[in-house]
C-alpha cells in the first residue's frame, strides 16, 4: 500500500509524485488514486489527475481519469 506523504501543508500525489496543497479534496483524490491502484489493480501509467477533456466547445477538468492503455489515445473509461 502506498503512503500519502504530508509535509508542511503539502500532500505527495500518488500518480505524478508532485507535491500538492493539503486540502480535504486532495485527501479524497489521493485516497481514490490509492484504491484504483491497490484494490482495482489499475497501473499508475493508465491514470491521470486534473486531466482536461473536451465537452462540446468547452474544456472541462476531471479530477481523476482512467484510460484503457498507457498511450492515453483512447477515451477514458
């Protein structure tokens, strides 16, 4: 099981390894990333956080996106 590292108001992202601001939303996002990898066995390379998708003419940001492959050329699940 991977750990969420908290340092000076920051949380280490399990997917990107980047330090993110410590917020309740970020704790929830990191817990779901952990569940996707540990429970459902999705490879980290198939997961993106804060990913933009096109909805009509607008770009929308998704908190977590899971792809069929690591190329990320297809639509997310």
